[in-house]
């Protein structure tokens, strides 16, 4: 076997790197070191184009690299050391290549978030594998499909503990749901493609409306309350202020003052309520809940934009969509792209 001849020209302050294989640097890498390896990585691997197209591709790659480095320096400065890792170099090149081809700002931001998360993984574990696959998969999806993954992830797989009132529910919808509503891709072929891409699958066994999800996740917000007579007839000796508060939807009534029924025992026990009354509170908690139709009217009044989103959800595969680990990672990154920090991915993938 003959050895290929290679020559290199290195600018002042540059680093000579071997093209055509993994690029290795010394430890203690600076921002500029990683920026240089990223540039050389792209130059060594991206296919040759016409002069104009090559300049545009190089400009896009430089732009997305700079955006990634800035975000990395903010979120995970220790991640600069990952430039020595062949697997990370491959992930970095994927981001450069896909943004160079598409030039889509939203996709670029999403890929940057995925890559920053990738930099936080110190070993070849499930999360790292999922993120690598997500980086390769996200560019194969339309903005509408990315929006489907974002809303599905936020509604079906997360709980926001700040949602404790009608006002905070409105803020939640403004932040995590409504921004994605206009672009939703809800055709049958769109869901078939999400299945093909390994992001999720639909099944009538998991059909649920947005209203049903909100009732299950934040039930206290949709209670119609109980009267003092109903409380006493349920076995309580009094309307205990440790257990009951004014109903959020009817000030003439009361409700158990815990946001979720699954937390009743823990919360009331911490308040010093005896076990017998805790059991009574669990039994009365879900009495007189709003129907899904009543919740829909409440949500429409609160945020009219939710009407169209709810219809698209109910009339499409969104209501029956279950996400894979890749679908969750992309949905997580797409939400994070808009709102900033959104909890570690390991919460949902471990």
C-alpha cells in the first residue's frame, strides 16, 4: 500500500491538522482552539461546491459554529475539552453540514441545543446515543413536524410545578404551547414520516385530548368545588384550613388545597393532618370536576389561540402520538430553543 502525500499551509497562530481522519488536539483547549478545529473539520469533510455555493456553505458553517461556541461557553464551558473526542467531532460536523445545506435559523438553533446537551455527556450511554441519533434525524423533519414534537413533549411528558392558578396556566400556554400552534403539520403523511424517522408512533390505545391532559396534570385548576355540607357529610368534623381552601372556580365552595391528587398524602401529612382525614381528602379530591367540554370553554376564554390548536390535536394523530427517546430529545430541544433552560434531558431519558 502506498502512502498518500499531503501538504499543509498553516496561517500564523493556526494549528496544523490531519485532514481525512479524526482531528486530535491537546488538552486545555480555548474558545479559539475549538473554533479552529471546527473550521478545519468542516473544510476537510464538506464536499466541494461551486465558488458561490462554497462561500455560502462556509459562511453558514462558520455562523452555526460561532453560535454553538457561544452557547457552550455559557452552559457548559468544560465542554471545550470534547473537541478531542472523535464522536463529538462527528456530531459537530453533522451540525455544520446540515446548517450549511439548509441555512434554516430555527433548525440551526435546535441543532445547537442538541449539540450542547451532547457536550455534557462524558460517556457512551443511552443519552449520548439518543442525542447523536437526534442530530441526524432533526434535519429530516419539517418545521411543522418539529412543532408537533415540541407540543406533544410539553403536554404529554412534562409537569410545570409553577402552574397553580388560572394566571400561571395562561403563562404556561403562552410559553410552551401557543408559539408552536400556527406551524403544526397534522396530515396523515406527516405522522407516517415521524414514524418512519423513528420519532414516534400513533395508537388509538393512547388517545387523549388536550383538555384531558390538563385535567390529569393540573386537576385542582378544574375543580367545581364542594360545599361545607358535602365536606361534613363525607366524614370530616370541620372544614379544616390545612386541608381545604376557597375553590379556584367558585368562591362560594371549597376544594382540597393540593394541585395534584397524587400529592395529597405527601402534602397533607407534612401539614400535620392525621391519616384518617388524609384518606377522606383523597376520596373527596376529584368530586365535582369539570368535564372536558367545560375545560375547553375555560381554556378558550383564557387563551383563544388554544381553540385552533385543540382542534388540530383532536382531529389528527397528535391525540394518539407516543414519542420515542429520539422524539422526546428533539421535542425537548425545540422547546428549549424558545424558552431557554428546560430541565436536563436525563429527566426523561435514562
